[in-house]
């Protein structure tokens, strides 16, 4: 049955749960409070694509497939072309220009979002991975600009870098989607560069992604509505 009551789709709830059955149960608990869901790599082998289709086709939800694709251009293009048949809304790829350009060739109606620097990483993590020196905000902004030039519809970035990206000339008309968002008082979990929902949107984010602070509570729908109230304040 189609959900005709559309909530504020600036909030994307991450269904970081073990399988499609638990994801569907959570979506049913959230009901009309949430209209946009993220399904990631962790659920892919647990029926993630089937869940994406069910939430989209039977419940009228928007879907963000977070796979962070990274491979040679021909392989990325083939994978994106296959995924485009599912009529999903957002798909992530790594922000390397060759990867973004390949994805943009095959995206269909999906929006391609380029990952800049994962929000679970800090400068010491980048040093260990032999990433070029520099402050993370500067690296994120540079990667975002190159991704936009390569054809990305938007980027994934920490809310701490959203304002820098929004100020880029290349960012006009493009999306900024921010994970690493935590309501006041919520545990940081594995995120290292975080801020509150309201601060993320004020900094220029079009969508925020929130997972555990919603689905790990006793009343997920109430938690989602509280975040939405913060966004609308």
C-alpha cells in the first residue's frame, strides 16, 4: 500500500540492520515519520536490494543505495547501469574523477553521489593510508570540486565541511548529503567528524543521514520526529 503522507525528506534514515526483514520491520515502526531510507553494503547480502524495491514500490519511499562503488571505469559503468533498472534515487561511488565519470555515463534517473572523505576517518587515518598531506576540510573541498566537474550530482561529506563545499562555484545546483549527524547528547559511535542535524542543514546540507540515534531507541518514530522538529525549528 502506498504511503501518501510524505514527511520531510531532508532526513534519510540509515537502515544499518542485519537483513531485509529487520529493515522492513524498522520501516514499519517508523511509518509516516520517515520517507527516505539508506540501504548500505552491510545489508546487500541480506536482501538489501529486495528491501529497496519493496520500500520504493509498495510503500512509496525514496531510496539511497550506499554501495560506495570503486573499480575500473568499465566495471563501475556496468554496475551502475544494472542498478539503474531498480529506479532508485541516490547511489554512492568513491569520489575519484574516473569513477564518477563512469557512473555518470550509466546512471539513468539516479543521482550519483561521490564520497569525499569518510566521516569515520581523521588525519591520522589518512596518514596511515598514505593520502597526501593537508587539512581534511581542504582535501574534502578539493575532492568535491573534482567530483562535480566529473559529473557527480552531489557529494557525501561530513557536516563539518558542508559550508566549504556549498561555497564552491561547482556546487551550484548540486546536492550535499551528510552522514556523521548526531542529535544533542547522542553517542558518536564510529563517527569522528560530527555535528547536530540543525547545524548540518544550516551549513548547507540538503539531506542528513541518521541511523543508530533513531533505530537504536525504544521509540524510533519519536526519535525521527524530534530530529525533524529540530530541522524545522
